[in-house]
């Protein structure tokens, strides 16, 4: 049963924070800056969860000479030029607080950079909820299991006692590769049918539903 889990590991973009629109706009803005074809909204959404370097290589395979510049431009555009709001999803903090009060340990596994995640954790005042965080700076890009395996090792928790929460097929693949159960959230990138292709144990339509799903 899910309420027997000890450690809940959250993706960030599209799961905790409503940042999908900003990521898409920033990727397209970086492409415009270098006059290369902009990725479609769908293509841009589908790389969310990968490390930025892997995402850029995936979206712009014919412009390898620009990959380093596109990565740098993305980072600049995201922080300084794009004004798309990135609020937390509804009831994120109250749900995290409730899960912690029930004794769950919480962690983050994200394709964001360490600098980016730390900035957003501080801005959202969520830092203290998470015992461990791992980013693309410290692990292989999702869906390689390295990120989850590092968290499991640091927390001294077996894979069967952990649960991954994510909004993309990449997150579901990550969990499967690490032999960790997953719950898909449908309010980020992929819908329930897309997520269920990777056999999550459940899907939820609102962040607050996690509280009911994991009630002890």
C-alpha cells in the first residue's frame, strides 16, 4: 500500500511549480535569439525533465555548434527576460506540510540546475520541507536511474519504500528504471493516458489529492 512508503520524491517543474509555460517560452526565445527554428510547444514540453544540455541537444540536433550558446542563452532568458509567472500549484505547501506531519520524508529529483533549484526553493520558501534534493548538476539526466539511486542511498531507503511523483513520461521512465513506484500528476505536461503508458500506481488531477492517496 502507498501509505507504507517512507520517502516521497518529487519532480519540480510541472509537478510542484507551474513552470511549463515559462520553460517553453524560454526555449523558444533562445531559438529566436540565434535565428534557428523554434521548437513547437509540444516538442518543448516533451523535453521537460531532461537536463538542460540534453534538452537542447534533443531539440536542436542540427545546430550542435550552438548547443553551448543555446544553453547559456536559455539560462539568461529564463532569469532576466521572460516574465511568464511560475506559481506553485494550488495547495502545494499545505500538502507537503501534511505529508511531513504524517512522518513521510520528502525529496526532490529534477532536471533543473543546482543554482536554479536552490533559487526557486528559497523564493517559494519550500527549502525546509525537503530532506534531500538532486539536480542535473549532480547526476545523469533523467530517465537514467542515477538521480533516484543517489537519493535512495543518501536516505538509506530501499526502492520499494520510495515513491516518485512526476508529471511527465520521463519521470515515469525514471521511476521504472530505478524500480521505484510512481504516481503521475496530470496538471503538468502529460495527461493521464500518456502517463499510464508507463504503469504508475496512480494518477491524480490535483496536488492536494496526494494527501488523500497517502493518508496514514
